[in-house]
């Protein structure tokens, strides 16, 4: 699972739409969609905003699960 998938999974756990998350982190809904689909990588600043909005640690978003298949 890549970083964007983990962001999407956490967002859905919190029952947030992409538009709601975008508003919280001050970006567009399409940018959130591109991150979640693996088309864009967030800057460090954006990653920190995302983690704050999603109430999770950066390591939770960045770490690779050893059980994931490439």
C-alpha cells in the first residue's frame, strides 16, 4: 500500500470526504485525489498538515507495511 492509499484509508476511517480534507489542509480536492491515487507526492509541509488533519503520526503514513506486496 502506497502513501496515498494510507491517506485515503485514514480519511475514510474518519468519515471525511476528499473535499473536507482539502479544506482542512488548505488545498484543492483534486490535489487530495492525486495524492491518494499516487499521481502526486505531497511536500513535507503538506504531509504535516495532512497528518494533523487526519490525527495520525507521519510514520503511520510514510512507513511501508512489510506484508504489502509490490
